[in-house]
């Protein structure tokens, strides 16, 4: 699952319904176990298969389930 800002979330939501794949890039800055040690890595094309709204401390976050193409 991935979480994004409001603008990116809108684009990802559209991708879910259009069934168009999204390109995933992973950056070293962050605490993800999937992040590269340094720089940016291209991870390929993914389909957005599901999305979930989460709320925390008054903020709304969207989580997306991605499946590799």
C-alpha cells in the first residue's frame, strides 16, 4: 500500500477507474523497507486495484493497493 497527497490521490483514483497503469518510482529519503539505499529507483508499472480513506489527527489520507503489471 502507498499513501499520497491530495493531488496525487486524485490522479491515482482516476487511474483505478480507467485501468491505466501508473509508473512507480521509489526514493531513498524515507523509512520504507522498499526504498533504495540511495537515489531514485524505477520499480515499473502498477495497476491501482483498490483505495481506502484513512483519518488521523484530523487529516485525511488515501491508501492505494497496487499490483505490478
